[in-house]
């Protein structure tokens, strides 16, 4: 069997084009990968503020994968285990849709859903208060993140975050997170 | 006391803390994966620097992007400076620069200004 029958880059590219996926990365989310994604998002045609919001959301998703994915690989360069996952940006006429996917331990699913629901239910003012209150709270033991990612995603996008959980294996679920960002700046 | 300097790169900001002039600057982008590690030496330097009372300090933030984890570290820096002003006869001015039209960066500055009791200037560039 030829290589081409095993995997068609052309079909894959057509699929990406059909879904209007402008950026997709699958693998270990090392610091270098983040920097590269950051650079490529600079070329977003909309305003700089929108480009920065997209970038901010992608970075928060990527860093969640880096730290919390339940599938890890050792990175020689970083000298530690780094989370594996996928991040993609698609678009329709009025929005960018940023989606991330990674494995998480099953027991972590309910608290994440609960947190997302709580944050989605807050008004912009309450959300701002909650962000500042959480930022003042002490750093969580053993967790490198700031516990602000979900809040920041909702604030930056102006839209709720969506969570989807898929079966993966006995101990882990596949965690899918999506956020929609308006192309037009609204205030 | 020695000055403190870190060259900026894609994901770490340029840090320039001048012990003689009291001008402390953070500029660029900040999205290191492990901000506690990256900011560790910065806090050590600051703690030494703030030992002696009565200093006049200008803290300049000129960020184009920072992640949520860096945003925590910035609040910790500002809180240190606030304590210094309150307890050690320090005089601290914070200049928060934001790119003109960057409404999000302006809002971040406004929030920090509300979080700490320091003279806070919000300056477009």
C-alpha cells in the first residue's frame, strides 16, 4: 500500500477548508508551540484587540492542556512532562470558534462543569468581581495555573464557554472546550 | 545594590529594575508556562530592595499581552509595593501604559488601580 492511500493530505486540507479551520495544532503544548501560535495569530485580519482576544483564549486553553491534560509526553527541551491535546480555530461569518480537546481524569469532570456553569451564569459586572476575587485568593497548592482561565475566556469572548465530554477510556474522559469570539468589536 | 535585568523574548517580558533611580519596568508579553518559577528571582530582588524604608519608586508596566497566571504575579508585585508605601514610608507611583485603542489593557489597568491603594496613572501610547 502506498503512503498516499494511508493518509491523504489533500483530503485533510479540503476538510479543514470546508470547516474553515484556519489553525489547528495537535501534540504537546510546549512553550515554543505557544510562541509559534502567538505569532501566527498576529496576522488575524480583524482589529488588534480581536487578535489579542483570540490569542489570549488560545493561550489559556493551551496552558490548561500543558498543565492538566491526563495524557503527557516528556519534552527533552523543557525537561519535563507536558500535556498533549488539540486546539483549533474555525470561523463562520460573524465569529471565530476556538476549541480545545484533551484527556482528563474522570473524577475531574463534574467540578469543571460546575465551575463553567457558574461562570456562564454571571453578569459581566459579577464576572469582573469574581475574577478579581479569585485573583486575590492564594495560589492553589500544586497547581501552576491561576484558576482564572475560564473566567478570562468568558470575559474576553463575551460569550459562554461550552463543555462537551466524550468517552475515552476506563479512567479518562475526553474534555472539549469551545468559545465563540465575535469578529466585530462590541462594547 | 545591583540592578536587575532580564532580556525580553517572545513569552517573557523585559524586566529592568534600577536600584539607583527607583524606576522599575516590565515591558512586552508575558505568558511563561510557570510564572512562579519565572517571577521567583524578581520577587527575591524586590524583597531585598524594599528592605530599606523611604524610597521613591516608579513602577512602569508597558505590556502588550499577559496571561492570567502573570496577572496574579502582577497583583503580588503591586501588593508588595502597597505594603511598602503603607509601612515603610515609601512613595510609589504606578504608570500603566496601554496601546491606544486596546480597551482590554486599559480595563486591566483600571482593575489593578482599584485593587491597590497606590497612585495609578493610565497612559495610552
